[in-house]
């Protein structure tokens, strides 16, 4: 985990944005040989956010590229994924996919409460 501190500093704004959007702590984790932003949810479910290519280390300094957000269940099965230019847009797209699936429960017990959407 030698790059965890560097990624935490480099992606401080992304960590704050994702924590605000999910209303949960967000942190940098080592996933095998790659790094990702991780947010924990109820029932052992979790979200991973990376740059395109599946690793925070693959980002370029010019800001080009996509964010990939993936939502997993406790057995590491992928439930939903989205790629967008902006991290919060990718998160919103994943939530929209989950909301439109049979995996979503309207009572808030499946994934907890997200920040309210305006619109």
C-alpha cells in the first residue's frame, strides 16, 4: 500500500465529493495491484471508483479520461457500473441503474439513504 497516501492527497477533492454524494466516508484502498476509492454500504455492499483502466494510478495530469464507478455485493458480484467524465456523474448513473433494477428497495434499507437529488 505504498501509494495510498499519495492517492489520498491527489484525489482529496474526489474523496470529499463522493463522501458528500453518498453521505458515507470514502477512502483509498489497495485492490490487488491497483488502487481505488471505496465506499461501504449496508449488507456488505460497496462501491469502487477508479480512473478508466481500473486504477487510480492510470490518471493523466491533464485531466482527460473517464471515471469508472462500480457497485458490488458482499460476494464481490458486480451489481451496476458506469463510466463518465465526472466522478459524481458516474455515481449518479450507477444509482440510476440500481434504482431501475429489481435490486433497489424504495424503503431505503437496501443501500441506505443517499443525498437528496434536486430536480
